C-alpha cells in the first residue's frame, strides 16, 4: 500500500534548484534509507513531506498520520526536565495520565535515561539530547516515522539500540524513512536505498555496498 506519493516535486532557493522533478511512491511496512552528500536535498525532501517547508512545485501526498519525526537539530526548552518535556508532548498528542507516565517510563528505561529523568534539558549532552529526540518520536507509536540523521551523537551501544528499534518497528509493519551518510549502519534494518544526487532521487537495487 502506498503511504507517501511524491509527484514532480521541486524546490528552489533563488536560482539554486535543490529538488528537481522528484516522483516516488513509498510503500507501508518498509524502511527506506535516503542517502546523499551534504546539500543533496535529503533534509529538504523530508521537511517538504512533513510540510515544514513548501515545495516550489509538485505535491507530496501522505496517506498516514500521525507521524513520528526525529529532526537533525532542535532547540529544546532548557528549563524543563526530560520527564516534564516528554509529559507535555504526550499531553499535546493525546496521551495522558497513567498511560502517558507508563509509556514515558518504559522508553526512558529502554534508552537508559531513567536516572536522568529530572535533569534539565539545558544540561544534557548531545547524545542524551538525541535519545530524547528518538523517545519523543516513539511516544504515541505512530505508523510512519521520519528519522533525519538519527545516529548523530549516539554512542555505539545506542546506535545498535536504534537499529534494533527500527527492526522491531518493521515487525509491527511501521514505515520509516531515514536520512544518513552512513548506510552500512542500517544494513540489518533497511529494505530500500534511495540516492539523492543533483536534485534527483534514484532507487538502488541493493542497500550495499556504498
């Protein structure tokens, strides 16, 4: 089943065309790697699909909501603790009370942040920030996920945990789109590799080698 359809999508900044007539259909239940050099348009394509930016022309149709999103960068509210931050997001997304607390506690335990739940967001290391970003995307168990360079700042143990998490989501028939410079890290989880080059999107017949 098609979960996202890109139809002749283009994005330009002035005279610079970042995306050039991109058409593609993403199917449900698969993990897609979006691979390319810096400036190739990976994050631009993700943000356009999420409607965080507008495409210059073309259309992206998403047939599944809500969506879990791990951005490459974010400015956290420094005065909130990890637990307060996640609780507020859970409330906004319709997860409240005992169920919200149980879900947050389970994810904090899984990602080894239980002992840091009361630490202020402004005090966290890059790796801890990245774990919180991943946790917030998983809070309400959506069917569709966008991961923008999700391993940034993670140690090897946490990188393996992320790959295992993606594999678990696949078993649940979730769909994931992951931007990365390092596709080998996802060898055990990915189904399809998409290459961004010169504003175009190409599907590879295999994930490796790169």
